[in-house]
């Protein structure tokens, strides 16, 4: 299968870098470019691409406005190109919430950074081209059955304290907002979230999740305490481990399977401490981060929920867990929050 890509950027330098690397790949049949949003919309209709890479900061029509218009015309995967500034992170998170497939970081001048970009562009464009575009179900019709679980809220006396660990990658920001806001604030478990995302972006993403959720969500800091009804999000470029049953520690050990933070690291660390009191959740994402960690958790008697293929933007991480026969439960995204609550109270 060969794919067509539209590269949209007001920088001639960026258009050339992205176009050149894509043209060299055997699975890319054609690449077109546009220098602003208006030109992109015209090319979208004429060229009919399979994937769009879209700069966030452009004159005339910026990336957010262009994304909005593209998604009205065609349900197509769009990869945002973002700078590593606080403003860039904020706009990127907004774009992901609106339906962008993923994002790539714009490089600085260093050749190492440009090499990193070239690999990232190819990997993400091919993942986008082969991804599904699931429509997320909202939970209004699903929250009703959870009423019976509220009766359990007073019955946790004598139970061991549980820990929920959620791992996600590509498609994760969209998926997590379909899960975390539906967890009750009195859930008797601490919550750790590992989303593959660079520095600066994780703090912004934690703040966005916090605003839409009943539980509190923050980016984890060294020495943070695991608390019921509170979620800690692993910071970009740091693995998040447990020092003891209550305390988080961060490190910059080498990436695992090419990622840092890696959910494998968090799960392996937690499994030794919480043993059979862990509920791990593996959501959409490229690759197989999470499988080794889930295997360690389940050896101690922990429980694993994997997202069903039908709702995954990229069926990679959950597929790896399911193929390894390490998933106790496979559920569509709109049932994940309910499954977490049931597992915590079981």
C-alpha cells in the first residue's frame, strides 16, 4: 500500500526536510506542499492526501483554524508540527483534543535533532496512514450502571490499598480524556499515568486533564506522594518509579523501547511493592511498551485491562498485551472507566 502526504508549513526549510525524507520512503507515493492554511485547504481537495503534516504557527490561517477546517472536509489523520515552547505545548494539546492524530517536535539547527525529526516523521506518518479513525462514544449512557458501584464506596475497610497504572502513547491524549474524567473523586486507589510525551507538554496536558476531571491530576515531581483520588502523570523525558508504597521517584535512565517515560518501568517497579493490588490499563499507542510490565504485574496476581481494537487510534500497545495473553479484560474505550472502578472494588 502506498500513501500520499500533504506537508503544510510556512517555513521552506521545514517543508523541504519533511518532504525529502518522505519522498525517499517506498510506501510514500506522492508528497505535495502548502505554505499556509488557505493553500492547504485548496490542496486537500485537489490532491486528496492520506495524511497531513501541519505547522501550528502560520500566518493568514494558523494550525488550529486549519485543522478545524480540514476535519470538516475529510476525516483524515493530521500530524501537528510544534515548537517546544509553553505556548506551543498548549496549542498542541488543544489540537490533539480537537482530533489531531499526533504531533512532532520541530528541530533546532543541530543535525542530531534533524535526524530525530526525520525518523519521527516517517514513523508517525506511516502509523497515521494505517490507523483507524474511531469515533469516541461519550459516557452519558454508560454512567448509569456505575450507580450500583457507589454502594461499594463505604465497603473498602480492611482492603489493601490499590494502585491504578494507565499507559498510553499515540492517540493517548484523546483516549485519556474519555477515561480519567469518569473516575470518581472518592475512588479508593492511587492513580499513575504514563503518556509518551516530551517535556513541557506533560505539565500542560496534566493541567488540561485536571480541569475536566473529578479526581485531581498533576505532573509528577520527585518525592510526590501517591494519594487516593489523585492522579500523577509521568513527566516527559523521565521514567516514573516507586520508591516505596507511597512515594514516587523519577530518573533519566536510558529509554526503554525507544521511550522515556516508559510504562514498562513504572509497572515493573510497582509490581514488587503493590503485587496483586495493581490494576494496569493499556490504551492506544504504537509499539509494545507495557507488555513486559503487565507480565510482571500479573505474575504477582495483578489485573490488566487492555483497550479493544475497535476504539484504538493505533492498535499497537494493547495488541501486544493481548497477543501475549496478558489481558484479563479487553474493552472498548467507553467502557474502560467502568472496568477500572469494578476492578478497584473487586
